């Protein structure tokens, strides 16, 4: 499920930006893998990706880490056998920004290579 959102730029917000409301973020959420992502407390994204083994989960985690460093937008990542959980929000505004959804869409794209059959 490749989303056009993954092709958009990760634009940094300013401290004057406000977190997205449910109405504002719902169209972005609809572009993400619905089996992976949910918005929690209208504050952050949580996603859980599944893998066939630890090695694939580890390699996915490494790729997400490279993406995060490249975009300077760092999620919380929890790695375990066959599963990677991601928590993400924009700390500067203590809530969701479009960039969080762009990053999630890019993670969905990375996961396509590792998704269990």
C-alpha cells in the first residue's frame, strides 16, 4: 500500500504551529496502513509492524533509524522478535504535525519489503 504521502517533504514546524485536530489529521491517517497505525489520545501515532523473524524486524528498525536521522524526526522504537512498535509525535508542539504522517507513510513503504507473506 504505497501512499503519495510518503513522497511529500518532511517540513519542520515552528513553535507557533498548533497540533493537528482530529478533523485535520483524519485525511492523513486514511493514507496510512490501517492495520498498523492509530492515533492515541489525539496526541501521537502508534504503529505495530509484524515480521517473520527477528532479523527482518532488526533490519527494518535500522532503516527507520536511518530515515529518522536523515529527516531529523525521531520516533520511539520498540524492537522485539517479529514485531516493531513505533510511537511518534512532534515534540516541539507536543502533538501531531503533518510530518508525523509523512514519516509513517515512509515507514509503511519500507515495511513492504519485509511484510510477512
